[in-house]
DNA sequence: GTCGTATGATCTATTTATAGATCAAACTTG
DNA sequence: CAAGTTTGATCTATAAATAGATCATACGAC
């Protein structure tokens, strides 16, 4: 059944989203921007800014990343300029991999 | 008007989402997991896995981060164990900042 | 302390994301 | 090459995210 809100999330991903929201808020305040300004710039509503800064798991990743970009919170480890090239490099690496995974027997262990 | 789909995104955030999707896909294949398996583990549908790997900006950040966590794609630069502490440290840092931004005069320049 | 503003919370209407199923095509293995 | 499976795409119904407005509170400047 569909339920994008009350999903069992791992602590790690919850913390990651929470941290990202905090970093956004700190960077926004450091730049002396109001939530309304930031919302206008990102083309979203002020309420969504509040949810993003609070670490809401249901926010669209596009909105979150866009806001982070505006206030200068770096996504990933790489710097902004290298990111585009990284996408290309990654695409090439992807073509070398098998197109389909057949009968996955190796059960990956996820210890978080 | 509400339109979470056709928003004007910056190239940077689009690239970041695309890269994250590619990394997830690569990591999934490297671990020999099918999209169905990954979906089941994350508690989401297979179609959502496809959208995530494709770099869809509308996917919930919680779903994306959860999937990334399962296949072992590191969010942020810090390692998983330090992340929780980082959230706390960041919260403390946040309390030292002004609670509200008044009359933002310093227009932050966003050159991306 | 007072005034103006930012913030947080809440509500409704509407758009959108998501689940779930299905089908054809492409792939991997033997 | 053949068999079985994965993948990608598409469709429908439903739940949820988002915008937009409003209000009370808290904050910062003066």
C-alpha cells in the first residue's frame, strides 16, 4: 500500500536528511536571508523551506538540493565545477557493467 | 501555483541528483541486487527505484537517501558513525545564531 | 519598552508522487 | 540458441506533497 510518509527509515538516512536541513538553515542565516527570500529564489513556498530545514523525509530531493545549492551547501564531496564531469565519467563506468542482474545470490549485508 | 515537477532547477542540483542516481545504480549492480530486491528492502516500489536511478527530481529525499544507504553510497563526506554526532554538533552551532533574520540587506550572489 | 518583521504552525484546494499491476523487450545463463 | 528473468515503460487509483493564505508568537532593531 502507498505510504511515502510513514516509512521505516534507517537512522543513518534520517540523520543525513536532518543534517542537510541544519546545514541549509545555518547557511541561510549566515547569509542573512529570510525564509521567504530563499523560498522565492528557489521557486518554492515558504512552508516547504520550513519542512526542508526541519529534515522532513518527504520533501522532493530536487527542492532540497536546489535550496542547498542556493545557500551554498555543497552536495557530495566534489566541488561544483567537477560535478558535471563526474556525471559523464559515471555514465561511462555504467556502460561497462552488466545491464541486468540475474538471480542475485550474494545477499548484501546492510549493517547501519 | 503548485508545480513540483516543472520547476526551474539549476544545472548543479540536477547534476547532483543525476550523479546520486548513477552511483546508486552502479552500487546496486556491483552488489548483484535486482531492482525488485532493492525496492523490497527499502520498502518502496520498483518503479520508484527506476525513477531514483534515473535522477528524477521529484522523488522524496527520504526514499533516495534510504536506497543510497542500503546499497552503500555514502551521503556527505563524513562516515556513517560520525553522522549522528555531526547532527548534534550542528544543532549546538545553530543555537548560537540569531533566531530570525531581520531585513536582509546583504544580497547573496549565487553564481552557479 | 515599542514597532515592524520573521518565524512557526495550521488549514484547504490542488497537483503530484507513489503503489501496484501488466506487457514487451533485452539480457544472462546454461 | 533456448529458457527464465530482469528491466523499462505505461496505466489507474490513491495517498501525499505543495502552494497559498492566515494567525499567534517571538525576535531584532531602535
